[in-house]
C-alpha cells in the first residue's frame, strides 16, 4: 500500500460520514487518519468542509436511499471558504455502482472502491484541480492489501476496531458483500497481535475483532480456521475487553466456545446471525446449517459460556417466504431466547442469487410479519434486561447521552447499553473511557439505568 505524501491537501477541512457496518466505521477511521496525516483539519458540519467523504454500505436498500438523499443535499449547499468542495463516495456502494453514482448524485466528484482508500488523496487533488468537474473513479479490485496499513484516527481513545480478515467466501444468496469486498483473506496472527499490543500501549481498553465470518479466520493463511487460537493470543496482549463480529453458525466450533469461556477478556456476548427459522428458507439463503443445528449450537454455547447473552440478525420477507416459514422464525426466536436482535425486511440486491427468485408476497403482508417479529424481539429484550434489576454491572463508559449531557452511556460485558446520572460535583471527563460499577435500578427494553457505585477506574 502506497505511503501518502502531504501533497496539496494541507490545511483543507474535511468531514467523514459513515453508513453501514463496523468495517465501514473502521475504514472511516482510516480515511480520517490518512487525511489528518496530510495536514487536513476535521470539521463538524459539511458546510465548513472542503472535502466531504461518504463511506457507504450497500447491503440494504435503506442505506442506498440515505446516501443519495444526503449527497443530493450537497448540490444546494454554499461552497466553503476555499471556493471548491470535493464530494467523495467510498465503500461498498461505490465498489458496486462505480461511475453510475453521478447519474443519481450529480454533486459527486470522486468515487473510490473498497480497495482504494490509500489512493483517495491523489483522487481528491485531481478532482479539485479539474475545471470541468471531471469525475474521478477508482474501483479497481487488486485485493492484495489491508486498510490496517494506513494511519488511523479513532473515534474513541479507549476502543478500537481490529480487522482480522477481509472479504467473504460464503455467498449467501441475499448478500452482496462477496461481490464488493472480494474473497476471504486473513491477516497473520502476529500482525493482529502486534496491532492489539500497540493499541493497548496507546490506552485502548476494548477491541472488537472484525471479519465477515470470524470463525473461518486463518484459513487462507494457515490452511484451516484458527480463530480460537487467535482469541487466546489476543487475550495475552493485555487488552481488558475483547468482542468480535460477525460469526457464521456453520463454522463456530467447540474450540471457539472453550476459548470464549476460558479467556477472561472475551466478553460473554455473541452475535450469531440466524436470519430465518425455516429450513426451507435457510436452504434458499445458502446458509448451510439447519434450524435444529442452530438450536443445538445455542445449547452448547449456553452450557459452555456462563451467563452468555446471545443476539442475532433476522430477515423477514425473503422471496417465497410463507406464513409457515415465518412462524418457524418466530418459534426459533422464542426457543433461542435472544437478548436482542436486528430485524430487517429483505432487500433485493442485484448480482445476488436471491434477486432472481420471483416473489409476489404483498408488501403489507411482509410489513405485518416484520411488526410481529419486532414486537417479540422487544419483549425478549425487556425480559433479558429485567434479570439484571438490582444487580451491579460493570460498564465501560463511552460518552454523555445526546439527549441529556448529565447522563452517561456505556456498555456492560453482555453488550447492554447502560445509563447513569452523573453524581453531584462530577463531570463527564471523570467517567469517559473508564470502567464503573452501576447498580441497576431500572430495566428498560433497550437499556439499563442505575447509579454508579464506587470510583471509576
């Protein structure tokens, strides 16, 4: 990956906006780090930015709509003091749509794909120098480098995203990711552990290991999955909390369950996407596990990892889904006892196998099913949180609430959002980035509320 030179960007202002998954958040931090290293200055509002970068997702249609809505708003925005704003679109949607993005969003000057982060500065300079507003596009697919080679400006000093692998080989029939991020490739264990050790030395207390399917980590480097070994090695790097995402059930093995139980830093929370409770739909999705197999895995996880909180992803309205299929999903949700779930209405994505499956299910039927599922998920989330009422949980404090700056927000080991009011005479700075014990007084559907106990540490 090329090393950036300061070029002509020093002093330019910039803003990065992110849509989508944790990998997009990580890559946004790399874009910010790259621009900071060139002498650019981050600003809070697009009106003040010489460079606006949208890091995009294309997994669901809603992300497309949000992106195009925000980019379209740039057309009527006054130019910055420098006189020329460069609007850039990167990430998965850029990789998928390329130059056609300008047909929908005339304000766009630069389109860069998932493998072109390091080339963004040169593209911005070229666009800024073009009197005719030439569209600058780089969506080449070498897939031979890692974004971790670039500088990074983290959103939080105490938390870091750490990609352990890129791409995906699963080709779930509804998913566009393999087509925009390429085939699976892993970093070496030494590279990952070196990065985590540097982060710990820099004050990071929690890392989240990232991959489209972390359970297959290492296959391209070592010839077989070695995620359990990686968890143990990262646990020896001194980091206090380890999380990871995403996990495909078909590759989650007993050695990973043992590592989760035996490595103290690994948090007792697992996000294990099931997508559907119907064997017929799972087969059509190319998920390569069955309903019964998933539930047996859940049982082994709960037996192996004390107090495990389990969350998931669920798709409603996959092409051809019947009421019976949907009821299978509802019953699986009840049996699995999820602490939370991300629920989505199926989005048709061109180039995927599912896009070719005909479906005439009325939209109102799909919406009705979605509403029923969301209600069940909310009930279960509240029941899960209610178990913690009266107990003391440790929270890593992240920031003041956006609604009330006197209320602090953090997360428990089980990934619950935890709120507490600042004690009299204390400031947010006393708590951000610190661990604090919180006695839970209220258990709401999506968060716990309580009172801090003892001093932050």
